[in-house]
C-alpha cells in the first residue's frame, strides 16, 4: 500500500485501514459494511474483483459513496450516507434483507466496535453508560449470520485505552464471532487460542502491542512475511 499524506507516524489513518481491509476481500464475495468506519471500505474495493455489497435497508450492488452531482436523497446506505448503485443493483424489502443476514447468505461483514476480546467476542451497540444511546441495528444478525466477521477500529480509545481486551466489559453483541481485527497499529486474527498479530503497521513492534493491550499476543511470522512480500 502506498504512503498517503494522511499517514500519521506508525499508525494508519481510518482511510488507510479501510484500504488495507478492502485488499483482503476475495473476488465474488457478498458482504455487508456496518455503520461508521466500515462504510469507508466501499471506496477502496479492488476494481479487478466483483464484490457485491448488501445493505441492511435493502439493496444488493451498492457502489462507492456518492459525491457532488451523484447524490440521490432516496439512495442511501444503512448509515444514511448517500451512495451509488452499480449496474445490476437490486432492491428488496427490509424483512428480506434481514433474512439474507440471518440465513447465512453473506460471505463477510465488516463492523465497527467499542471493544473486541482476544477470543473474538464483539461489543458494538452500547457502552452501558447511563447516558449511552443503544443502537444495535442489525449488528447481532450480521455477527451471527455472516460466514466471516471482520472488525475495523482504532486500537486505542481517545484516552489511550486498548479496545482489544481480554474480556469485554461492555454489553456483548456476539460471542466468539470476530475472525479478524483491522486497526491503525496492526492486523490481528482472533479465536479460541487468543489474538495473533499477522501484520504490523510502520515500525510498531509486538512488544508495544503487548504493553498497550496487556495481552499475550501471538505473532504468526509466515503470514506476516506473506503480507509484506
């Protein structure tokens, strides 16, 4: 991936996380992008792959976000962001959309998160704070219905607290559902054995990540070497 003027030292910008994640989506995938950061992924999908984007509000074949001159107020994604449609796009009832999500018909979904645990638990709909406004949407349906779940988020909060944790302290959306975590500092694979780093950003070291997260992180060198090649 080329450097961008937005690059911030040893971390990726949100756009760069989206670009890196988009590069891992396989040709032919049917996928859903959750509200928030994941919507950026639609702007970086490789042009040489056919990737069909599903939206929670009832669309197959969503294109990139709309820019000036393309905006149709009736054509929005689940986050109410104006989007474009690709040739062959189709529309359907909201209930049918959830049927696709729950029925295992999506290959992949990308979600944002407040916290993700090392074994893949996901918390992304409420912090549980008294003044929090819960917003689960279709996240639970996607978390258990998609064949693979990727999460995209910054690794630490604004206060510098790791959002990759041993166990979620916020209300959980799904248990053991997250397969891979894309952050501004590293990419992780998650599962019953814990979190494994498969790619580091810039000069970030595994020791820095272990100190930040407080976790015993694995490092899979074979995958790391492949990703750098």
